[in-house]
């Protein structure tokens, strides 16, 4: 049959592995598709996610075999609300879209015995693409901590939440 289309980001692979371990599959077709997804390539840890790759929390437009086209956000089962613009990866369509790139098609078997396919037409938004890569913080010589040659005994400290002007005023505001 050839190689499965797409590839998975590390986070998405972890989520799918947890689904395989913790969640009993609703249908054998979903389980077969999940295993196919786990057999796809995976990006190395820390590698940039390629443009156009659908990940969890991505906003995507797609088309399916029966002609239906839609735009949804791929999500986990816990964030899905029926009738919303979300498509959980615990569904056949959501799982099939995960890891596809724009223009790729993935076919799969349906529980009713038929065969279906889905095509990722466009990736509108991927939160991981908007994040800045982590920068290594280096201490600046200008911001280095300077130790004062005098001790703390010469300094006077007053609490920031002190109310009133003297020690006899009590710990808080006066009672009316």
C-alpha cells in the first residue's frame, strides 16, 4: 500500500500513544487508523514543525469523499462540544487529518464496511507556529547582582502593607 502520508509532531505522537494505552477503541477501524498514524514518521524532538502540517489545536479546512467540506479545529476529546467548530482526534476524520500536510489525502475504512478518504485543503492556524523559539538566557554584566560593602544593620526596613504612622496604631485599619 505504500507509506502513510504525513508525519507527527512529538506532542501529537505522545497523545496518540496515550490514547492507545488508556482508551478502549470504539471501533476496530479507528484502532487500525490509530496504529497507521503511529507508524508514520515523527519529527525529532525540538525540530521545527513544517509549514502546512496539521497538529492538535490547528484550524484546518478539509474535504471528504461524500463531498462535504468544512473548517474545524483539531482538538482532544475533552475540549469538544457537540455542534461546535471543533473536530476531536478521537473521531475517524479528526484522527485522519492529524499529521497531514496541505494537499495530502488519507483513506481509511469505515465501521459500516465502506471506505472513506479525507483531504487537508488548507491549514489556517497552528498555535505552535506562532510561538517564538525558546531563547537561552545569558546573564548580562549590566544586570549582575552587586553586593554592597555595608551590612544590613545600617538599613531601615518598613513593611509595604503598614497602615498608620506608628507602632501603637495596630496591625490594620481602624474599626469603625
